[in-house]
C-alpha cells in the first residue's frame, strides 16, 4: 500500500451521514493509508466501508500479516475528543471545505477546525517567514498583516515563533488562520497557547492530524502545503537559504499559486531565501499595496501548472517568472536519469535558451539534484 502520485482532483462525493463520516475517518487513520492511497481506495472500491473490508487482503498481498484497519473505538475516541473542544471535522467535497485547498493534488480528505468557520470562506493570503526573525522582519510582518487584514484578507500562517507569530498577532482581530503540524488540541510552541486561543473568535486553528497528535518533523512540510494551498499566493518575509518558508514557497509553486517576497540585505542570511526567490522571478513586496496589486492580477481558481506542457521560451523572451523557473527545473530533472548524458545534448533537447538553462543546472548541482562527471557529462542524483 505504498503511496503514489495519484491526484485527488477526481470528483469526490462527501459522506452524507455520521456513520459514513466515521468510516472515512477510519480509512484515513488506518496504518499505511496516506492521502493518495485513501483516494485510490475510494475510487477502486466505491466506498470507505468496502475499502476497509478490502484492506487486510490488500495488506497481505503486500507482505503484511495480521493487518487490522483503524478500529471503531479509535475512531469514536477521536470524534469524541474533537467534540469536547468544539472542533469541527470537515470532509473534502463539503461546502465548508476551503475551495482553493480542495484544488491541490494532495488535498487533505478531512480537516479538523476550531474557531470561526466563516473565516474559511473569506479571501486568504499566506504570510510566512523565519523563526529567528530580525527586528526589521517582525516590523514588516506586523505592517503587512495589519494592512492586509484592513483590506479584508484572512492572514494564514503556521503559529511558529518569529514571523508567523507577528502575522497572527497583527491580524487576530480581523481574522487569522493558524495551520498546525499537530492536532488542533495540541498547541506548538506552548508559548503561543494564549495567542492560539485568541484566534478562535474571528479566525481558526486548522489541522489534518488526529486529535492529540504532537507535531513531529515530517508533519511540518505537510502543514506547509496546507498553508499555501489555502491561498492564491504566499508572501515570504524572511527566510534563510534552506528553511521551512522556502518549502512553503516551493509548495505554492507546485500548486500553481504565486509567490511574493520581501527583499533583504545581501549580508543578512535571514534574507538570502527571499532574495533568491526574487532573483528567480518572485514578486517583490515593499508593502501591502504591492500584495493587493499582485493579487488583483491573479486568477484565484487557477489549476496547478502542468510542468511538461509549458511552451518553450522563444528567443529574446523576458526572464521567466518563478513558476516558469520551477517548471524548467522539473523539465530538466525529467530528462535526466542515473546514466550520464552530455550537457550539450541536454541543452539541444531542451529547446530553451542556453542562458536560461545554465543557471538552473548550477542551482540543481548546488542542491544535490544532479551530478557532473568528467567529459561534460551530467546525471540525475
């Protein structure tokens, strides 16, 4: 029951009864059932009940003996825990499920939400950045969040220290959504417990994780895809060269959403990620007006970009934007394999300006995605 790249974009009918809702939850919480497997099982078997019946046999064929799906008792315990704190379980396909989040390829089948559900239907903008933010960075985050809230946007972030905390604090009165890496009843970091509580009146806490689940390292990239998935665009205030904020930015690009970034001083490591994003085509942000202006030009319901179907760049075309650069990354990696090939041949096969491909090859080499061998040969790592 390994995960694959099956998209969740097929039509999905949500459960219509509480019993069906419980069956969905049992299927999703069963061992070795991730998001792609969940959708595939529903498609193949027609219902969560039939999928649960088939799981032991599927597991046996995969070499797993004595496999048991999530029990009814475990499911009831989670539903009871959610009810006790006033959380609402929303299934993909229901009217209350955020529309933009439903469009991403790996949309959560179910999300727990605490707080004001009305916030989920309002225009949203993601605002993320460094945990060890600078004084200027926190000031910028507060200013952006304040002005964007005043303009009617719900600010979405991850409740982390630094930029996230400043964004929530500045927008909490108008409505802010915190996406958690653990359950909605587990506040991390603990120092933000009071802040999390203050968001519930006009905003919300949201998570795809089970009740009582403490966040672990692998949950944070999963959380980040929800942050970007809720919004037509993500604003990065401060980010180091390798950081969770850049994971959010990459997720936004993969989802076909736009990325905006606040520039910083070249000598400040906390600004290196934002400066790289801007170099590669992200929209430069000086104030909330820049964000609002950029959003006015976007199509919020745009579908994720199909990486392999982008038109080839023509001679003397403008510098590609960040989404096009990301697509070019994928096209290069898709052409390369473990067997070395000549760099000149790759450049000819790409059919794109050499001046656009060479910097990307260098970037991929620095990131460890490709290897160079003697004789001008390159291969995928």
